[in-house]
C-alpha cells in the first residue's frame, strides 16, 4: 500500500512539472519586457525623428509596462547608431528608429559598414515624409522651371547643401539633376544645423529638407519653397505646390520614411508585442494629428510584411540610380 502511495505521489509531482513546463513559456512571454527598452535614433536630437519618437515614448512605456528610453547616437549619416543596433543583443530591448537613409542607402553606398539592410527585422513603419526643395528667400528663381533654365544657361552657378556626403537629401538632388540634365554645386555639411544656418544666411542657394525642418522657416518667410518632391501636395499645407506642377519635372517622388526595426533574431512574439504597442499609440487621433501638422503622414499599416516590402522596393529603386560607392 505504501509503495502504491509513493508511486501516486511521484506521478502527481511529474504531472505538475509537465503542467508548469507547458505554461512557463507563455507566462515568460507575457512578462517581457522585464527591463527598459532603448530606442536608438541615429541622428542628433532636435530632428523630426527625434520629435515624433520622444512624443510617443511615454505612451509606449505605458503599453509595454517598461520605461522606453530614447537615445541619440549620431554620426556617419546615421550609420553609427544603426550599426550599434544591428550588433546589439537580439532580445528586443534595443531597437532602432531607422530611416531610408541609414537602413537602405548607407549599406548601398558604403562597403565598409559593419551592417547591412538584412541585419534588421522590420517591426513597424511609423510615418512617411515627402521632402521639400527650398531656397534662400532672395534667390531670383521662384520655381523649379526657372532654376532649371538658369542652370542650363550657366551650369554650377547655383549651389545646394546637404547634411552630409551620401545622405538621402544629396541623392534626391542628384536624381533631380539627372532628370533635368543640370549641374549644381554640392556643399556637404556635418549635419542639418550648419546647413540651415548657411541657407538662412544666404551662403548657399538651395537644400532639400523634411517638412518638420522646413515648415517653420517657410511660415516665417525666411526661406521659400521650390516644390514638394511628391506627386501630391501636403494634406496639411495644400498651398505648397509640388515639384511636378511645372513643365520641367514630371513624376518625381522621393518619399522618406521612419520605422522601428530590431536586430535580426529577436523572438517574433517580442516583436509583435512592440508592434501592437506602436499600433495602439500611433492610431490615437491626437498622435496622427500631430504627425500631420508636421507635414508627415502616419503609417496606415503596422505589419511586418508591408514594411519589409517597402524596404525591398527602396533598395531596388536606389540601386537603379547607380550611385557611386565609397571605397
């Protein structure tokens, strides 16, 4: 009898262990993250990515049940911060607020990078942003047709600034020059701030800017728009014409984007947890209104597949430009 009871107790212990083993993984998944989550922005503070991510980070913290830390890691046109995330531990607590510039363009241009586009797992798109070609307020030319005519008459007599060699802004202007058979003088800067200062001071003639950077200066009359580089006008600023509304340029659209990405190999259930939290925050009317007021468009889909497809399309489009690579 005693031997039978011992065997019964043993079976009960084994059964309990099996039940605990079966439920341990879901419980662990539900309690993640168990420490703060860091979102790296690969540019200095103060830009459009920084503004949006800092605005939504408190609400993300509430959704995830952990502090969300925003960390700016600038340098090398976004490659330093992106590279740091690509090489981070794949546990989901280090993420990248990445853009077409650092996720797609830099790996195409720089053979010496320690990461590639495939080193990231797309989590969710956050917003898209058409760019604006702007000029110093006293530039004699007032639209793209006049600029093209001036450059065809006297090549390289007009200059444009970019926030760095090989940045997305430079690529946009290079594509514009190819389309119009013109040539401008390129003045690269170490970031957006000195570029803006020189544009406002009249040291350079033109630049391509994201709406959050350009709009305050446009509204104050400190610079002027030569056209939104998109097929459609900005929804919140319909008075700004597109670059395609003239006679010289047709069908040009270069849209930037910002999304959250993770190092390759993070467990899918953790990425889905972040994706769900982002979707809940980004779908709030006040968040969408704020993004729209900055001249950008909130993401309409938060699934991995559509974000992945967008990245593949951008890789193909930028590769087709045959951009010069850095040795």
